[in-house]
C-alpha cells in the first residue's frame, strides 16, 4: 500500500513540524509510544510535555523513556490535557512546535475512561494560543465507541469553525474501510 496508514501519517506530520531542540506536547500519553517518538525527534536539547489522567499511562510511558535513557527531556503531568497552558512554563509559550492527541481510551486499559470533547477542545484552543507559527497539532480520532462518536462530531464542528486566518485544518481518512477506522485532523497554526 502506497498511501500512508493513519498512524504512520501522524508521525510524518510530526516529523515535518519538529526539529531538534523544539518543545512539543503529547496530550494523551496512552502507552507512551508517541512520547518516546517525540523525545527522539527533539533530541537532548528539546523537551516533551506529556499529559494523561491515568497513572497506568504515566508509568508505562516512564518505562519506555527509562529503557532509552531519555527521561531528562520529558515532563509528565498526571492531569487532563485541558491544563496544557497552565502546566507548561510560561517561558516556553510561543515555542511549542507540535502536539499529538490519540483520542478515545487507553489501549488495554479501562474502556470507561475516555477523552471528552470539552477538555479536548479546551486543549486545542490553548495550544493554538501557545504554539509557534506553523506548529502542527495532530489529532487521531478513534470513534468506534459511543463516546468516541460524540467527541468526533463535537470536535469536527469545532475545527470547521476555526478561522482560516488562524489555522489550516486538514482531515485525513480512508473512506472505504469498515468498522469506524481512526482518522486524523491536523491543524497548522498560521
């Protein structure tokens, strides 16, 4: 298959936006894969800010970072991503180059703990405020469950209403796949 699948395309977008030494955000740690990827992209002079409400996600992410001996370039917050702006030091506002969200629930975790549209929209809005020009937000939307469908619909309406003078918004998805495949919303700050 020559078309990039969803998760590889998310990483392509991140790689396009991030340079060594940048500051970035993983808004939903999950099992730590994106945090590790971002920590490798930013190098030893960059920094990753990671957010999750579940201790299990924090611990799994820490383990991945410890295995690679790169914990010093990552700060993990056990709180909702709706606290991004107040959690990231003010000195780094205006320097954030990229952010990623994987919406839904923790893979292999409690499926009743899910991301919510209000907190996700608050986080995206805050990121657009503290990111640098041409920074990219990648949102992977998993909508194969009831809460995911609500979040999908609410988030799609929100991003469609973002003024094009503020950001470019892209939707990347496969139209003929079954079972509600995930898709991407990418937002590039202008």
